[in-house]
């Protein structure tokens, strides 16, 4: 009996598995856009999510065909980019600096394809590099943190000690000191490997330790690890500033603001340019002047920032755009 | 006779693979893809073109070496989980030798290779010492040494040898001349003569166990420690060497990564080669040539599943990892294949050979 039943289900299983699946064929030739996300993946609520949303928006509004994949390890980017290039994708977007070398190699091999990379500069005639002026946004974050801090001590938690995050820190530091020259800034990094971007428990520990030491505002630049630090802010009834995507809604009342990096805008813009054949290679910079970076103010942090502070931030922003305030850029200072 | 025995040792892993594929097919159907299509993608992804084959090889080669490294431990009844740390230390050692060493091509490569072997050996030897002389459990000590290896290598690499031109956590690169050129046959996949080091290591190890007294003694310690002690063998000494030798073999992975692939030490370069090596060694039945086969299978599965995300609409990276895990799970349970299938095979054989085997 049981044997009969087993056989029955086996046969049924086989029949179901091998039943024909329908194949859909598309007719009109559309621009094909491929997106290779970093290891954090589509749902990191931060950097990769922003890129994904930019492409989603483009695929709704423009006549394009899209496809996204997520890298599994550092060696996976090259084959993924290559697969897109070989498969007649017209525009291939690489998200994150860890893909810089893969883009350099594949873009050279496929000179007729268009490539774009976020957060790294690749100088090839078919590659657009999308760079963000994080130091400008971080300057605003620093200024706001200094305005809100009662203890005169503020914190910074970065994912990893890399040039990009140093750039965040340098802007933050300058912004905070512009408000309160005597302010103390304590810095911690989540880790030393790629896992640092995805380690909320460690970020929470660091944040708790910082709050314990009398710090009342922490600026976070640690990708998906930010989540843990927001928990800590809620627990200690303190403040944190998010980054990349607008993270204000994650813990309303405890997220002072977010330094948004509009990767979605950059991705959307690049796709749109490709559909209208206005795609250009070279470096495209997104800063305060074109809303590429900004501090997010919405209903979730409305109670935390008063009108006076908002006006002050707006003034600083204007001064940075006009060039009256020069924000130190780690990338330039270093050289 | 020998052939038949070999054949039989193959049936279990094979039927496990088939069962694993069956369960995967059910999962694939549930998410709404055609298993046929997926099988085709898998095949093409793993060896559809010279480039794909090259990338499968690229993942296979380190797995052969880590599989061998683990097997040396297991043959002496030691669970060497520290392979990941050993290959990490070796990679940094190779990179530093390459950066500092003479910039003459041959000398630089030889030095890099020696440094990798030495680095792996040293890290394995620490584990061996702790096990043999200090009675630490090799699993606990191995895991801890992995953490220490990550910490020390990252600290050294990022504080003293960091590549200033890159956002990636990596050291300054070697000069291009000393890096091993890739064979053009595999298009741009990073496959050159260095991949031959893996089968070479397997062959040497096979010879070591077959012909040398040291090899025999190391296995004796694992198979029957009491008898070995009675026979006058020093168990501690053999255990030390089993772990240190494993580390040395794992060290070759570091050389291959630095000279054959990236040209530098990248923090976190290994997608857990050391841990996958455990499964590779077990599925390969600890036999050097079995390990080559099982590593090839693991490498092909790893590369094949990479393409699933790309080629299908519903299978994501995470789902591809589930499929990979299902296949590996079944492979590692090879001995749990239902007796029914085994019996039927025996029956078939009886009919073929006309007698009980």
C-alpha cells in the first residue's frame, strides 16, 4: 500500500515537473537594461535598494526591458557583466565600487555596449561613472548633529575604513565644527571585511557604547548595518542619522535625518539618456546643486528639527552650492 | 574486480545526485520555472563555452586543494576546519613576497609560491601544535585560528600595504609581469598553468599514501590509534604533521589567487573555499582522485547556479543557493540512499554477472 502510494506520488511528481511551461515571446525591440547589484542585494534598504528603485521607475515610464542580478562573491561580477554584454543588453549598470575592475575589463571587451558604474571612476569611452558628492551631504549632517547635540559629543559609525567612508567622515567633521568648533567626534568602524556592511548586531553594540559615553547623535555610514544602530537609538532614546536611502521612517522619532544619496536618480537618468541617445561617457557628478545628495526632511522627522534649524541648514546648503563654503573632499585632500 | 568495486563506490554518490536533482526539480517547479530549462542553463553555465568551462575550473581548482587539505586531516581522524584561515594567511604571504621580492619573473614566482606554502604550513602547524602538544580540540582551535587569521591579515593588509587607488579592501598589486598569464583558450577566464598545481598535488598525495612509510603511518594513526601506538608510532607527531601538511596544501590556494587571479591580496577573497572543502573531501571519499571529481562537481554547480539568477525570471541568487545546498546535502548524505535503490542495483548486477557479487 505505502509502496503503491509512493509510486503514485513519484509519477505524479514527474508529470508535474516535466509538464510543458509556457514561453512568452516579446516582439518590439526595446532598449535592454541590465543591472548588477552589489553583494548587499536588492533589499538592503539602502544603496542597492535605491539603484533597484531607479530602474523600476525607468521600466515603468520608458519602453525598456530590464533585468537585475545580485553578485554572490567578488569573482561573480565579471561573469555577470559579461553575460549581460553577450546577451545583447544595450546598457549595463554596475552598482558599487567593488565592480570597478570587472567593469574596466568587460567594457574594454565590449566597446559597443554602454556601461555605467556607481561610486567608482572608470575612464573608458563607453563607461559613465556616477559619482556622488557625499562630503557635501555629510557636511550638512554634521552641522545638524552639532545643532542637536546637548553634550557636545557626537559619533560616527562607518562600515569599513575605506576612502569612501573617510570622505563621509571628513565632511561630517567639518560640518559639525562649523557649528561648534569645540565639538568632540568619536569614530568607530563596524568591521574590516565586506561583512561590515551587513552586520546590524555589531553596529548596535558600537552605537550603544557610543551613547553610553555621552554621545547623543550618531551619523551612520554602514549600509545594512545601520539597522542595528537605529535599534540602539530607540533603546537609548537618542538620535541617529541614516544614509544612502531615506531611512527616516525606520524608527520615527529617533532618526534625526538621512543623508540621501540619490542613486535612484542617477540610475534613472542614465537609463533615460540611453533611450534618447544622449548617453555620454565620462564622470557625472551628483551633489547638492542637482539634488544628488541631500538631507531628508519629511513627516517622520518633522518633530525633531525646528524651523530655525531647517532654515540654518538651507542657508549652509545654499552657501555650499554657491561656493561660499568649501567642504573638504577626502579624495582631493589625499592627493 | 577492482573496476566493479570502483563502479559500486560511484553508484551511491550518483544516485544521491539524481535524487538531489529530483528534489531540486520540484522546488524549481514550485517557483514557476521549467526544470528542463534550468538543467540546460546549469549545463551551459558550467560548460557551455570555453569561458564558462574556464570559470567552472576557476572554482574547481581551489576546491580540489582545500578538499585535499581537509582529507589529510580526516585520514588521521582530525577535523581540520582551519583550512579557510590557512589559505587566507598563505594568500597574504604570497602577496607580500610578490610585492617585496625581486622583480625578476621566475624568482618572484618561486618566492611567492614558497611564501604561500610556508604561510599555510605555519598556520596549520600552529593548529597541529595546539592539538598534538596542548590537547586543544582541533575544531575549536581551528575556528578560532580562522578568526585570528582574518583579523591579522586584514589588519596587516589595510594598515601597511593598502592599495591607495582602490576602495576595495586590498593590498597594492604585484607588477603585471609576474602574474601568471591566462590561456587564451578559456577566453578571459583566469586559467593558466597554475591550475595544474591542483591535480599535481592530488597525485603527490596519492603517491604519499601509497608508497611512503610516513603516509602509511599517518593513516594508521587515524584508522586505529591504539594499534598505532602499540606499533610504536607517535600519535601526537602524526597529528601535528597531518594538520601542518593540510595547511601547506591549502596554502597553494593562496598562491593561485594572488598570482593567477587577482594579482593582490583582497580581504575576504575566498567564498568559503575552506569550508566547502570539507564537503568536497567527504563526497570524494577522502581519495585524492575522488576529491578531484567531487571538486569538479562542486565547481560546476557553483558556476552553474551563478547563471540561474541571470537566465531565469524567478530564480534569484538566494534561490540558486538553495538549489546548490540541496544538491550538496544529498551528495553528502550519499550513504543514506534508500536501501531499495541499492538492492535493485545489486539485483541488476546479479542478473548481469549471474552470481552474487
